[in-house]
């Protein structure tokens, strides 16, 4: 079984992209090479803004979906405040 992680990438224009993977470093390199998500192609310099190991794929998928529903301000809060992320993670785990 692979350990899944959730990551958030910040583009050169300060946009945020959320994804999941079993290898964050590899996935970031793929995105930077233009071989990852179409949403990130041609967006300039990409930086890893947030990364959190989660364990199983199911939890990672559910959390990715929830984060993608959040506003930009809420995503920025998750990146800056560990307690905000923990609270969201617990709400996803508890269904």
C-alpha cells in the first residue's frame, strides 16, 4: 500500500492548485516540466506551498475534493494555519 499525500502548488501568478500523489517531489517535477495537470501548463514558476501526508488514497481524495471547494482565502488559511488544516482533516475523516 502506498502512502498518499495532499499538496498545494502556488503558481508565478499566485494561483493555487491542489492535488494528491504518492511522491510529492516527483509530481512537482512533472508539473514544472509541463507533463502534469493541464491547469498548470504555462503558469510560470511553480512552488510547493503545502504538503501533508495522509496515508490512504480514499482519505486523500476526499480531502482534495473538499479543498477544491474552498475559497482562495480559505485555502490560504489552510496553508498558513496548521490548526485550520487539522480541523478540516477531522471533519473529512468524520464524514
